[in-house]
């Protein structure tokens, strides 16, 4: 079932009463995404300072993106322990932003609740990631402390259609895992998953780039945040190389949580 939002009042019934940017245009939102529209995310400035709560709907409408309204997010990169393959996903067609586009293992937002706002060793974001990996991919028993925080990126991009978009301070989390026999993903969140092997030394993202280029020609490109990290040599190329070279040292190393890598123009 698809929810069709036709008016400002119908949006207010779904989300935060202070939503300001929605016009009277008709927007289709799949029923599987409806309940999450009222989730309260963590509104931050471009330095990741908390400003207060913002609903998922408010934070993703085009006016918020144009106005530079930013929220906190996370991106998980999960690698197989034996061969260091990277698990990626194609987002489901029901997603309100960047549907049917390829992304890293899991992407979502910590909520504006104490448990997910805990800044001690970034445990709030890690708890949110553990919950989301289970919800989207069906992977259980992943302790929050098993994630390694590696970077923060700042980016902003409209989604196809021009109604929704993303403006995020995105926490990058890494994890090594045993490769499961199957990924019992939620079809309303994830259309497909794929394990990608690393390229040769000095070009670890080659196989991934080749795959994404092929998928782009078929109409399924990479999401903006994933594409930025694939293209930037100091991001996934370096992280993947360092992980292969010395997994224990790489995962144990601590990233400066006050530093943000900005991709804003």
C-alpha cells in the first residue's frame, strides 16, 4: 500500500507539527515507510553540535536541504573476516530517498533519545547501528562496541524527484564479521545485497568501482554518500587497504571525533 501525501495537514498528522517546508504537491510514500516519518532525528550544525530534535520527514524535505538543515547519520561498512569482502546493498524501491541505488552495508540515523545520543566512545551511534543492521539485514547479536568509528563526513544532496534529499553529518563505522550463508534482509528496506572482493594492492576499490559503473549503466547508481567515499582516495581506498594490511591495528585505532571531512562545494 502506498500513502499519498496531498496537503500540509496530512503531513502534520504524520510528522512533527512544526514542519515548515512542505507544499501542496502530491507525494507518494509507501506504507512501509510511513511510521518512520515521525521518528525524531538529531538535528546538528555543520560542526555536529546538537541543535535539538527534527522529524525524519522535516529533515529530508527539499526545503530543509536547501536551507542547510542537517541531521546526524551513520554508515556501516561490514567486511568478511576471512577474505575482506565488503557487503553492500541496493536500497529498496520503497525508500523515500535514493531508492534502488547502491550503498554500503547499512545506512540510517541515530534517534533523539538518550540511548542513541551517548557521545562516550560514540556509543549512541553504535547502538543505533546495531539495531539497524538487525532490522534491515536480519543480522543478529552484533554488539555496539564491535563497531569501529573511522571518520565523519558532511554532505548534502537532493534525491531524484526533487522532493526529498539528504543533509547529513555521517559517522563511518567499520566491522569485521563472519560471512553468513545468507542475508535475510527486509524487502521493504533492501532490494538486494552483494559481497564485493577487494581489488589489487594499490587499487582496492577497483572491483567495487567496476561493479558500480556496470550498475549505473543499468539505471542503479551509487548513493551520493557512498559514491563520495568510493571516489575519495583518502576514504574507502585507504580504509580498505589499511584493514587488509593490519585488521587489528586498524579497527583499534581511534578517529578524532571532532574532525569532519566536508564534501560541501
